[in-house]
C-alpha cells in the first residue's frame, strides 16, 4: 500500500472527510505501479474556495503535480483525474520507448539526383 499524507493549512478537516479522500487517492496506484507516495495539502485560508495541491512521487521519475480549487471532495475527484491522465501519459511514453527500434536503427534514404544526360 502506498503511503498517503494529508495535511491542512489554516484549518482542520474531519476524520470522515480524510477517510473519503484517502479512499479516492488509493485508486491512483492501479494506473501506475511505480507510485511510491502521495502528499495532499489542503489550504483552507479561503474557506469558500480551498486550494488543494497533490504531489505523487514515483520510482525513477520526477513527481507528478496537480492543483485545484473548490469544494474539497469535488476538487479531489478532479485532482485524481488530472493525475490519472499524467500517469497514463507517462506510462504510455515509457512503453512506447521500449517498443520502438529507436532513431539510430531507422533506414535513412539518401536523396537521389536525376541522371545527367551527356
């Protein structure tokens, strides 16, 4: 199981809300098995539009980042979708890199010139 750290600034969220958030974030590792940790920061400075920042750490890759503002649980859903897209794109990119032969092995055609009539 991937460790998930949920922290808040300028306020507090209930244990029930934290459990719901945790449940939603636990879905991400099924899209990419190299996820090593997740860190969600909820900034409640503006109560009407809290800001959420999600950082997902992966093995042999820089962190995936996403941010969203709005109602907390709805924003978590949007964050999960954003991160899911980033993770899928990265995974496809890595898989495609291993499937192709690479630029060094491609046949390059030399430009042909018309034969000169003498």
